[in-house]
């Protein structure tokens, strides 16, 4: 008599279950225990089986030993699983405008790209006015100034007032600088070509001479530059750099203004004892208004929210993971970053748009697991967590800080504004 071939159809495969599955016209392929002929699912077919198997109450398509039912229900794949918690990452929306930009916003000569930047500038000024940051007797420090357009529009908004000064901080040389338009005014525009991490504002002659409070501003201040700016404004004397390193001769332009009433509360100069200079004194910071950008370019070494992260049991490795995932918030809605200006687009407009663009998303093992909506939501949560560390830092320094949407996402995907005012104000 010929012995059937153990191919799983004529006879069970070696070490596999001996139960014949009628529907599939083959033997079960489940591995059996030592000394057993059937797998656990088909143990009832074994005549001398002492344990009884019953259909699972959660899914009758499979069975379970009756005496192990309670244990099985805790791990059964058909059990009801807890629904994932989706944390809200919405900020208050406060989209504003300002009369100083009404003419430019209605100028048909401005293209779509210029119009979007003007809308952002107008909302930034509108929010600053709501916070009473626009007014005389202060020095505006624009970090990551680039061409200096934010300072330009602040000056336009306050051109009728006296004792207003501007420090434009930019580490690279920019073309088409707009501060050159104000050469015939009494207001001082001073440009500092220096990396923010090497800047000690207490050593800047303009602030030493005037003793004015400062207002830190910035539009799309990339990644670690925001943390460096906050350290520059609010860091302790012990951690401040010694002077301004590698700074070329500063460029100053005199601006002409007309006297008038203040649009915000007056911040008085820091009182000075006779014979005492302002050098080495703590800065008096009147407020902060920084439009955030490019969280994936942050750096744990410079991040101001380390204490916040450590309180949550997080550290440098988790921070690095959040940085990578933060780009998901915008990468799904952008086209890949271009390497050259499109036809008909000027170099200067292209540079501004490139500054806002995040890096193209890298393909990884989660590409087929999470859809675009989930990736965007996770990315925004990562941005929120990083920004909350900055809010915590400002609160520890005695400021009331908040995050808000200052423009719509169709104007800019990087549309979150970080604001801070002294709590005692």
C-alpha cells in the first residue's frame, strides 16, 4: 500500500496539525505541541482531550479553552480597544490688520507673493498694537531681520512719534535692504551683522546711551534662532556672551520724525545713577512678538524649554524625534522646495518664500501606516510641545506668554505668533 505524501493536502505536514479543513481541502498548517496531533484550535478533534474548547464570545470564528476564557478575553484581538486620544492643538485666532499697510495692500502692482507677506506684516503690527507694544520711548530689536521689512513697517506706523530706535540683527548680508529708505530721518536704524548667539545687547552702544526698554520682534524666525533670541533678551548676565563677536562696523542711518501722541503706553528709559553707565545692567524687555518657523531646525543645545521637557520626563532623544515629526505639519501641504526661482519670479521674492518652506519630508517606515491627515496632526502636536517649552521659559522669567494664529494657513502654513508681556505690566 502506497503511503500518502506529507504535502498538507494528502497528509499533514510534519509537525503540523492533523485536522483536515474541509473548506480549504487541505490539512491545518498550525504547529502542534510536543506529543500532540492537533493544534489548540482543533484540540476538540482529539478523542482523549481533557479540556473543552468553546467559541470565543467576542468572535465565534475562533475557539478557546473554557477554563482559560477570562485570560483570553483580556488579550483577544477582537476585544474593544481604547480609542486614541486626539489632543487639541488649536490656538486662539487673532488675524489683524493695520492702517500703515492699507495703501500697500490695495496696490495692484503687488503680486500674490508680495500680497501674502504684506498681510502677515499687517497682522503682526495689529497684534503688537493690541499688546500696546507700538509706541515711542523704546528700541525695537528685529531678530533675523533680512531686508528689515518688519522694522520698516513699524517705523511707518510710528513715523509721527519721537525717540524710536531700531536694531536689525542679521548674520548674513542681505540685498535690497529697506532701512536705506530712511536715511533722512532722525530715528536711528542700526544694523548688526552678527549671529544671535554671539550678541550681548547690554554691550550695544545705542542701548547703553539711551537706556531704553527693548521690544523683541521677528517674522519667521527659523528654529533655534527663536531660542537664541529669547536667550539674548532674557538670559542672565552670567550666560551672556562677552561683547559682539565678529561684528563689522555698524551701519547707522538717521531718520526724520514728527512729534506726536503715543499709540501705546510709554515705557520710560531705565533710570541711571549719576556716574553709572548702562553697561552690564539687565535689559528692560517691554515685550516679545515673534512669528515662529521651521521647528525641525531647532537644537537641544540652544532650546530654552529644557526644564519644561525634563519636568515631563523627556530629554534630548525625545526632542530629536519631535523635531523630525514637526515637519509633518507642513510637508503634506507644500510642494517640494525648489532650488531655483520659477520663471517670471524675482530672486528676492523667491528667497522670502524659500525661507518659509520646510524640508521635503523623508520617506520612512510610517509612510504606509499613517495617512496625511494623521501625520499633519502629529506634526502640529510636536510643534505645540516645542512652543510650550518656550512659553514656560517666558513664564519663568516673569512674563505672560501666549501662542496665537496671526494669519490664515492659506497665507502661510507657519502662522503661529509667540507673544509675551511683563506680568507686572
